[in-house]
């Protein structure tokens, strides 16, 4: 551009080339930016410049449709035939259109960037045109390269040989719809166990291999035994040709095996369980442990075995060249390691997912019933047996185990999951038997106790029977027996009946031995037998009661008679007045006293019997009077007899042994005692006199009674005589100076 001084500065010159400077980002942007950010900024700047360029350049005229159609006419018809050829042609035309547009745009740009022949631009420096990057050839010598490639293919790539196309067709026909395992793991076939699975897989693989070798392989061999099989194949390329054949066959067989493995793995896909195989598994109780049979590891090995077995199929197929020449070379049909690794990993993952349900079922059994087999139940039973417990507590504990056994057996025998049909019957039976075994341990304990209890019940019934049928010897024994049987009929028998009812518990839960059955029968029959015993007892007691009452009445009558005799004997004592018969008097008194004592005992017995019979107590006032009246006579006669013996001892004994002082004291004692007794009899006589006066006044026979009173009382006379004897003995022996 011209300045005011008429000079043109090079730095101020602007051309069309300078409008598009190289893409350089500002330093402020690139200094702290990462390489990735710089790349993004560069890309954005390129887009902006391309937008500016498109604004400067007019639109490119598109390629004519006639040109494209003319190009298609140059393509041989043989290349236009076949599947997807139309799509391939459209793709090819698209590339042609793209190349045309690029060429046109490049041409327009170059024409724009050339300095035009215009006045005023003579001094403008023309920068060089942009140079294409080195090493890139944008030319399209495709025809020559195509011819060269075609010649090379014809000489080296045997896949284009017609016989290999036939080989492909045979393989496609034989393998397109074929899998090594077809229906072995069909869900519709139902659950299958691991051993059967392995057997079926082996059989299926062998059958598939045999089928392939009897169908596909003979066709392949027949194909290469034709005369025109090697037409167009040079002799020096025969080995290469057969290698190509072997490679093609290997690829077909590998593809078959790969598709089989993929199809097998797909069966376990959790997103589509419609084809998921079903395997049989069991929960077992073995050696006090709950386990899976087969174990998860066994199941995993069985499933992975299928992958391994598929990989072992079709591994010994001879190559065509080996078959033709009698060699032993086989095709390489081994599955790639990455396929096996993928299948193994996927199957393990799918199995872990599908085994979560059985694991939860296992854990529920362990949580709810594991205590039966881990020693907890044994410890509980040992602790329970070491303690003291009643029969009801034992039966309650036993019923807990029986209830638990019923609960276990009521659980579903089969737990179904998407991949597993879990048979729990063996585990259920084992756990139920375990619970029953613990109940049996406790049952044996109470059966032993029950046996002892039955024997005890029999002994108690025998004791009741013996007591009930024993003839009572006394009324007291009879009453005790009546009270005993009455208590037995109410409380005792009822308790025994309750204890007998325990047998009902065992009838449903325990099988008794013959001897126990006999004992149980005896116990069960006792209630009926004891009622017969009670009836017999009532008759026996009634007879005994009548007999005892009769005996009591007779004893009472005999006692009355005896008391009358005692009264008469007492009246006779008043006539005892002979001092020489004092020894006999004392003896008579002792006999009389004994009779009085016996009568008193009889009264006690009668009153006791009357109390037992609940009669009114008999009263015997005469006997009481006799006991009171006999005491003075007994004392008096005893004193007189003692005085007589003492006097005799003093008078007939050794004189030197006498002691005056003690003798005088004893004499005084005798005198006082006998004097007291005389006073007693005087008072008694006075009392009798008063009673007789009253009687006499009532009967108006006072004169007769007065005459009787004038008679001297022999006892008083005897007392007076003894007192006189004592006085005389004292006067003669003490006052006379003898002692």
C-alpha cells in the first residue's frame, strides 16, 4: 500500500497469502496450557480459518451424475454381482465424489492465491504456494496397483481358487447350524447331576465328532481326490496350496468350537435365564456337618469340564495333504487361550451369581438347626440331666425336640432356584433324626424313671391292699386302718391315678419292651383291682366294728361287776381288826390294789375305745371312790406291819446294835403316823355318821342307826390297840431304863 512519502514499506505489504498465516497460538495461551489443551485450541483455530476460507471461496460445482454412471460402466459385471455389491458400489462412488470435491477446492484455492496481473501489484512480493507434506502421495494410481495385486493374489492367495470356494461352501453347509453340544443342557430336559452331565457331554462330543468325520470330512476328501482339484496350482505352490487348505479347515473347525463354547457360556447369561441349565444338588448331613453334594467346587469343575471337553473335540483330524500322502499331520484346531480364559472367567462369575440362592438356603438351615449338630444340644441335655427336674419338665423338653423334628420334616423337600434344584430331603431326615435321637436320650432317662415309678406304684397299691385286707387286732388299729384307707381313697389313690396317667404319654412316643409292657398292664389294672379291695375292706371293717363294739359292751359290763366286787371288798376291810393277821391284811390290800389298777386300766381302755367309736365316755364314780378309800387302809396296815417288824427286830435282835436315840425317834414317828391315821379314820367315821344321819332322817330310822353307831369301829379299835402297844413299849423300854 502506498504511503504519503510515496514509498512502499515491505512490512506493510499485504497479499492474499499473508491472510492465512501458519497456525500459531498466542504465547499467553500456550505457555501454561497442557499438550491436550494446545491440541484442542489448534483444532479450533483450524476450524475458524476453514470457515473464513469457505466464506472467501465460491461453492464448488458438484460432479455430474453422468460422470459417475460412466465410471460404473467401466467396472466389470462380475464384480457387480453378489451380496452387498450395491452397497460397495455406493461406497466407492462416495469416495469418488469426495476426491472430486477436494480436487476442485484445491484448484480454486491455488487460482485465488496466484498474484493477478493487475496494475498496482507489481511490487508485491509473492510468497511461495503451500507445499504438500513430504512423504504423502495423493495420487491415485489404483489401476496399476490393482493389476499388480490381482496378479499377486492369483499367484499366492489360494483362497480364490474355485476348490477352496467349494470347501467353504461345504463347511458352511455342515457347520452353520451345528454345535458340538446341542441339547445336552436343555432346560426342558429337567435337572441333571454332575456325573450324568460329564457322561452326556463325553457322549455328545464323541457323537458330534463321529458325525463330522462321517459327513463333512469325506466330502472334503472327495473334493480333493477329483482330477481337477489342483487345476491352476503350480507344482511349486502345491505345499502352499495345501497349507491354505489346512488353514481354512482349521479356521472352520475352530470357529465351530468357538461358537459352541460361546453358546454354552451364553446359557448362563443372567440377563436371559430362559435357557439356563438346571443342576441337581443336595444338602446332606454327613459327619455332623451340613454340606452340599456335589460341592460348589465339584459343580464348577463339572461345568468347566464341558469347556475343556469341547476344546478336546476334533483334535486329531488329518490334513488333506496328510490323508492323501499317508502322513500323520493333523489340523491345528486347538481353541485359543483367550477364548478358554474368557469362558472360564465368565462361567465362574455366572455361577457365583446363580449360587447365591442355595447359599442363603444353606445358611438358613445352619442358623436355625446348626445347634443340633455343633454340640450345643448335647451340652443342653447333659446340663439338664445333671439337674433335678420333674416328669412334666422332662416331657416338655422332649416335646420340644419332637416338635422340632416335625417342623424340620414339614419343610419343603426341594428348594428351586434358577440354576439349581436343591434336594433337602437327606438333610431334613438327618436333622429330624438328630432331634429324635436327643429326644430318645431324654426318653430313655424318663423311661427308666417310669419303670421305677411303676414298680413303686405297684408296691404302694400292694401296701394299700395289704393294709385294707388285714384284720385289725384292736379297735385303735381298726380306726387307724379306716383313716388310712379313707385317705388312700381320696388323696392317695388320686395321686396314684395321676401318676398312672403318665403311661398315656409313652404310648404315642415310645415302644416298650415286653417286660415293660407287662409292668404297664399291671399298673393300669390296679385302679380296677383296688376298688374290689376297697369293697372287701368295707365288709371286713364292718365285721370288725360289730365285733369290737360287742366286746366293748361286754368289757364295760364286766368292769361294772368287778367294781361292785371291789366295793364289797372295801366294805370288808372295815372288819379287819386282828393284829396278828396284819401280814395277810397287807397282802390282801396289794391284791385289791392290783385289781383296782386293772380296773382303772380297763376304764382307760374303755374310754379310749369309746373315743374311737365316738361314743359318750363311760363314768365309774364307784371305782374312783374305791381308789380313794383304799389308800388310808393301805397306809395304816403298812405302818402297823412295819411297826410289828421293827419291834420284833429290836426285841429279838442283838442288843448291842440298838441305838436308843434313833429308836426313840422311830417310835415317835410310828406313834405320830398311826395317830394321824386314827384321826383320819375318826374323820371318816364322823363323815359316815353324818351321811347316815342324813339317810336316817330321810328314811326315819334314826333309832336303828344310832344303835349301829354305838358299835365300835374295828379299825379305830385296832388303831387304839397299836397306839397302846407303842406307849407300853416306850414306857417299858425307855422310862424303865432298859435303853
